[in-house]
């Protein structure tokens, strides 16, 4: 018996996956999305279920069901909740209605910035920004000019990934150093002291992607 149209579509979708270990995107219902938003904003405001329910003039049981996506609240109930949380009503719908974030930067249009501790000859271009969510991602195009100086005192929360494009440097992380030539990559815990300790072939360029938890 030939596979159904639904089965063929599922098989095709499976064949188009990227091979990443990231979990699949789960599409939530409107009730789940609203409930999640209400819960997060309630916790952010430091309110208990009973306190928010009282402020919104609904029962704690109803609020609990809303937060767990078990019921679809009326528009008036959502308005009461939004008012009690001091939010516009649209914020409670944002995670369902909002489009997925995208940051687009044309060649040479990255934002030139100066990171903490940067030395003369270290040029940073920010290539994009994560728009929302709990995890921040900062991709940089870094150029070490001929007047650049070694600097190994970078230190910040998160994980950093570097991919070497041109030139040649030695990159220190803690008490070890790694030779980076075009095509080489390194990923490390950036809470440890790090940075280029020997500039062997300049100018040099590389991509640096920093990922950390927002506070």
C-alpha cells in the first residue's frame, strides 16, 4: 500500500533537516502561549498565583488553569490580567503572534564597536544581534591590523567560538595557547582569561561568536 500524502510530507521534512542536535521547534497552542506569558510575567513581578488572581479579580483556580493552558481565557479576563501586571494586552499574545527574529547585515555595514579592553589595531564589527529570548548571541568580524598588539585579558560570561579567516595568530585560553591559521576553529568557556598572545602574520581576520545567558 503506497504511503499517504501526510507520511510522504513527513518523510520529506525529515530529509531536509540540518543534522543539528538542536530540539525540533514545537508549535504551541494559543492557550499554551498565553499561559506561558502570564506565568513568566507573574514571576517577573514577584507575585504568587493568589496575589495576581486577587489583583485581576479572578479565582486562583482559574489563573492556574490559564497558566497551564487548560482553558481559553476571555478577552476581558486577559485585559484584567494585563492591567494587574501593568502590561499592554498585546504582551500576553506576543509569543504566539510574534514572528521569528532575524538580523540582516550587508557587507561592510556591521556596527563598529569597541569591546572592553580592546587594544590599538583590534577592530570589531558586530554582524548581528539576537532580538529576544533568554540567550544572547553576538557575532563579530574581527580585524587585527599591522599595528595590533597582543591582548590576553578578555574575560566574560558565556561560550565563544572563533573561526580563523586570514593571517596567523596564537590564541591563549587560560594557561594554554593554540595556533590559529585560516580554516582553524576554537570554542571555549569565555569566563577564563583569553585573547591573542602572539600575532604571527598580520593583518589577520576571524569570526568570533559569543553566546551567553541574558540577565
